[in-house]
């Protein structure tokens, strides 16, 4: 089946999930001239998009009925399943020739299930998880990892280009999700290193800001160090990406690794540290709040620093 390439002023988009990242991603698309119908379980979170001219629908099915390409970025695989495959989901309101795109980090097997269900209806489907956090979403420089058919990818690519800078078709359905697992494995152990290094700097009596000046330009530098290091120093643990969502991602990666008979001890350690952080009440903080769990283990808080109360 031929899919029409997305065109501003012509292609109608649907957007489901207007949280920390989804709001900005959809906003960039609207600002490029696409009309949008949005849905979020909490309508207030969609208000910034409604003020830009988006219309609100009462269900994912209703979004699909008014759209040519529907995007979703929600929380957990069960949310993805409900949004796309539920009785009031996107595919229930779909028609031949339209396209659905899941940008949630989810299970590769579920991506393939959605692909097959969509294909049976004459609908194109892509799994297209992203990396870059709230900053990348806000600045439209996300990395977008895509699984699905090339003709569908090419039809949607102009919209991906509204949100991201690195956009790669990785392979068939599920390949985008597998690539995101690679991304999350890298981030998990890197974040341990960032937090442990800063904890060491504090304990050694160093000025962590000056330390970042030295190590941030050398071989030890990383995206996490440069973007989250300053937030840790400022004691700003608000989420660019929720701890509870990261634990979900690590769980998916570990399950896939077990299926492939692949040991990933570093990832397993990271997952346990993050589970401890969640148990301490910080599941809705950002991934860089791992520092709080390590501080508790060390019975040490940086001089003059305050620790946010659990659940805050």
C-alpha cells in the first residue's frame, strides 16, 4: 500500500500523551503547520497545545477518527496496549491508509503485535522511541530510533524532523524498541559513574563545578555528565525522565537479555540501585536522583545540601 508523505497544512496528526516530553514534541509539530487532535488522561496537561490551536478528543479512538497519522508517547507497555489495541484504542478508529506511531519506550514484542494488527487493517505502523529527555524534546533535537517498513518511515519522516535531529530506520517492527534498549543500557551504567564520581568529589573536598570544568571536556565526558551533572550539583532532581519509567525500561532490557541468554551484570546492578531509589520514595524524580540513593548508602550528604522529602 502507498502511504502519502506528511505535508504541513494537509496532513492531520493525532497525539496521545502530553506529558514531560510529549507536550513539546507535539508543540513543535503544530508550530510547523500541522493541525492536531490530542488526547491525554489528564486534560489539563494538554492545555498548552489547545492554546496553540489543537483540538481535544475524548479517547484514542476519537483521535484516530480525526487524524491521518497518530502518535503516542505514554508510560508503560500496558498503557501502549490500551491506547492502540483497546476497545476505544487507536486501531478501533483507524481506516486503511493511515499510520500509527508509538514513541513510547516499550516491549519489542508488543511493537510487532501492533504492527501485525495494524497491517491487518491496511494501516501502517512504526515503533519510534526517542532519547534526549526533556531537554531534547524542548529543543527539538531528539534521537529517534525507528522500526517498521521503509515506505511508512519515509511518509512520516517530515514529522520526525520537526522533533529530532538524529532519525534512523533501524529495521523491521520492533527494531526501534531494541535500539532503545541499547540506549538505556548505556545510560544506566553511565549514570552510576556520574553519581559516584560527584560523590567522590564531594567527599574529597573538591568544588564539583570546577571538577566538571576539567573532566567534562576530556575522555570521561558524556551526555549524562554534561546535562545531569549540573542539575545534581544544584540539587535539582526534577524529572527529565522519571525513575519509575527507567525501571520499566531496564526491566524490558533484562527480560530481552534473558530471552537471548545474554548476561548483563552492569545493567542488573543499575536496576537494583534504581529499585532502591524508588523504594525510598523517589520514583517520580529524575533518573539523576540516583545520587540520593548513593548518598544514603554512604551516609553522606554534601555540605549545605538539602535532600528532597520522599514523594515530593
